[in-house]
């Protein structure tokens, strides 16, 4: 899978002159969208099936600040999955430095209720499974 | 109608240390939502009728910067209306200074097509009309 | 300490019709700013000393979605602190439901280097310490 | 000059399923940053001279909605300039449709006071001037 790149925008920087910490959660979403596109199962493809994938949890460890025009390279790895839930790890680097480690967990819902992805979208499930990091 | 108050958040300020100019467009929306609530025709009441009200145009003239924790007082006035369109003026003040003059224009759509508000939502139309500034 | 209240804005909701998950990180900042104000040590007071307080890590567990106009009540508790670091827990409720559990960790820097808060801002340190939850 | 491209992000779409109108003001900034980079006078180059360039006014006319994953192509033209002020027009297209017409006006400040750009940054002034649309 290709690494996703986000160039920090002027409006993403705060009074301290650095990228506001809340924006990394958005960069994680951008990278996840791109990763699922590369997998062949984009958000809009899943949503067209009336299945939505809410975020259950997120976390970020900030290692080094970034600022306007920095290119953040985001490596996405699916770290864990079950029938009901899948999890991603994000490693964000900029100018050769580790800037942020992220994590997110997701489930699937249809008509407001959780669904087993292995049954509802078996192709997607198998595809995700084949990318589980085994390290 | 009561004036709407927005307190500037840390994450709304940019590298120059002032409220990023794009945020005033959001403050205008907040003030408009509040104004329509006071009128008795909130967004969610209109949307429950399957009528949506997209923004046709907006403009802002920035007069004075604001920053973290400033209270911006926003006075909303409906300045113009027809069967298909209505327009608002926004006067934003903070610490006794004029900070921004805004304007927005809106129409109504149902199933993706423009509707005459006077026919589709006559009560709302009459109510809006009674607030037209006559100065 | 008083609970902080955030009313969800129209522009904070996403295509699924619910508050976008990244915004809770901003609500946590708003609640933290308010909590520190109540403590008597607002951001701008600390920043006037040339001391800044970057976020080291954040996490959110999303329990229930919220949407436009929901009032989110945020209870902030300082959960842990040392000379170099302090941590907050956030309990967010809306309409009687638990909607999100948050956590954030912070350090202090001066001229880009970490400082021991107990030495640099002893009054603030003592004040924070007196609020540590002992449950 | 090359056209700037912005791909609409999931978090930029609102409850109506379309790009929230406030975001176009941010896309204009992104396109302006890129245009000035192409000119050889990036924001950070100007800001390194302690000169800042606040936005005096902005406007948008929304012609057609866009949504998640749409590519918005933004053509920037400097439409007007004087010693104290310069103005840009933005034409935004997506999928062969005109989606938004934007306008912004800017001045220059140094130590909080307006400066004549022709005197303070003569090279930048001449460069901008050579791009004035004569149509």
C-alpha cells in the first residue's frame, strides 16, 4: 500500500504556530479513506450498501510538532480485526521525524445496528484480513 | 431579537494569533440558526418538512481582528426577501469595536429543486417578512 | 468546578448526520480552557509567562452519537500529575446518555524546552495538585 | 500558472451531504498559497520579512454543490491592485461544472500598521503587477 501524504494548510495551524492537535484525527481519516480506496473498498462503495462505519475510539501520541507546508507521510496498518470490529495503526512522519502515532477502532452498522462484517460484506472482510500485520 | 454571542475558541485562531477569517462564515451560520430559533422556525423544523435551505452567497468585510476568548456579538437582520430567496446582514462587534460585516443569501429546495417559500411554508414566509428592516 | 456545556453546531455534523468524531477533541480543549479559567490559571495567563502547554496525547472512546443542537455536558477531572506532566479525564454526557470518554496529557515548555511546572509556576502546580481525584 | 486542485474530504461535508459552504473560503486560501508559491513569493517568505497579509474581505457565490471525493479545480487570477491592496478572483470547477466564484482582498501590515507594498517589497509588487488580468 502507498503511504498517504498530507500537506499542512495555513488554517490548520494554531496560535502556537503549529498544526492544531485535533487535525491529526482528520489526517488519520484522510489516510484511512485512501487506504480503503487502495484496497478497492472505498467509503462510498460501503455506504452505497447502506452500511456505515462509525469510529469507536481514537488515540494520538504527539511526538514532534509540524507546521504550515510540512508534508506529513502517513503509513496505515490494519492491526487487529474481528467479525464486529477492525483497528488501524497510523505512523506519521515529516522531514524524517516521527511526528505522531495514531490508532483508531471501527465497527459496522446497518439501520443503526451493529452487523458482522464477515457475513454482510464477506469480500471486504477477506480483503481486510489479508492485510493484518503479522509482525 | 436577541444578539447572538460567540466566544472565540483556541482552535479558531491561526498562526497570526487572530481568529482565522474563514471562521466568521461559521459564526454567521450560528447566529442565523439562533435567529431562526427565536423566530420559531429552527433549521430542524424546516428540515423535518424535507425542505433544505442552501447558502447561495456569502460575503465578509473584516474590520478589526479578534482573538482567543473575545466575545463576538452578532446582530442579524433580514435585509431582503422574495418568494425564492432571502438575505441576511450580520453586524459583529467585540470589545466595543466593529469587527466584521457579513451578508448571506439563501433559497429553499425540496427534492433538489427550488421552491417558492410563500407557497410551501406560508407561515414561515409571513414571519420572515414581518422582520424585514424598513430603515 | 462547573461542568462545561457545548451546543453542537450545524457545521460540526458530518454526512452521517452526527457530530464528526474529530470535534470531540476540540470540545475537550474548550472544557479544559474553561476548567483552567475556573482554577484561576487561564491559558492566556500561562502564555503571558512565555510558558506553553502542548498536548502530549489524547484519546476518545465514542459511546453514543450526538447531533446538531445537542447540548454536551463535559465534566473535567485532573487524573494524574507529576512535575513534568498532567493528565485530564473528560466525561461527556448528552440527553442523559454517556456520549464520549476522553483523556489528554500535557507538558509545559519554555523556549521550546520542557520545564518542571513545580519550579516554574509553583502556585499553578499546587492548585492543580489540590484537584487530583482521589477516588 | 497551474490550476490548484482540492479533493473534498469526508470531514468537510455536512448534514446535507455536501461540502459545507465555509470550507470554500479555506480552499481559496489554499489556492492563493499555491499561486503565490508559483509566483516565487510564498507566505513564509513574506512572513520571514515580518510582513503579514491579512484578508480584508471575501465573498463566494455558490453555483453547484460538491461532495466527498470531488476534485475542485481552482483558477486564481489577480484582478486588481494598488500600493496598499490586492485582490483575487477564484473560479472553482468540478466534474465540468462551475461550482463557486470567489473573491478576496488583502493588504499588508508590518508591526500592526499598513505598509505600501511597492516600497516595502518592490520585487513582489512588480511580480504581482505583471499578472494583472487585462481581459
